[in-house]
């Protein structure tokens, strides 16, 4: 049984992660999922270690009230890295929280994948090196993102944008067969 620690802290990440879990379960029966979940991931039968709703902090006032909860959430996830020992950590968006977790997982020898490249092309391009040190594979929404990581120690793969999947003609969607993940 392959263990995947999957983490999404925001509603958009929850939707992406839930759809990926459903697709992976359809393709493989030997996968076990646990992680930082939202309602859609829980509906997809991902064992919840913590709620994504508790991990997200939007404003300064909210940050003061949720700082302890967010720290406990990160601690719980780090404990899962040590105790549950997943084969793969898959983080979705929320880079300020989840790339910290990914960096710690990578140091433990756990394969790390981050879905939704931070927009380094728009904000702070120097972050690419730090991102590459945190993850083994980066799943990118935009085709212009993988070249930004060329020459760095990370595999950056264009997987497409879910909003485009909803508006593209069916014949174009059918050509996409890869999730970008190779498990085991």
C-alpha cells in the first residue's frame, strides 16, 4: 500500500486535490490518502489529520487569532511525516505554509510534489531556487512556467489549468491523459 500525504489549505486547493484523489483511486487501488483536508477531500475519503480551514490565515487580525491553530496544524503534519512515513507528500497551492512542510519532508527523503507553481513570473522570480530546494516535482498550471525552473534541481511539468478543462472542447480534453505523477 502506497501512502500519500496530501495537503490543501484553501478551497481551490481542496477542489484540485479532491479531483486528483478520485482520479488516482480510479487508476490504482493500492493508494492510501491522509492529510490537510477540506470538505471535498473528506468527501473523497481522504483521512483528515487537520482541516484546511484552520490553517489558512487571511488578515492581520485573523492571523493573531489563528496563529496558534496554524502552528498546531503544521506540527500535526510534520508528525505525520515522522510517524505515518508517507511515500509521497503532495501539497496543493498555499506555498507559504505548504512549501515549508515540503522542505522538511524532502530532508527526510520523502518524494515531494507541489501542485500550482507560485507565480514567480509575476512576483519575486528569485523564489524559484528556494522552491526547487523544497520539492522534487512541480505541477504547473501554465505552459510558460516549467521553463522558469530550467537549470534548477526540480522537475517542472505543465499539467494544465482546471478552468481551461471546463471550457475547452471535449476532444481537446480527451488528449490529456497524464496526471503528471508517477507513483511507485
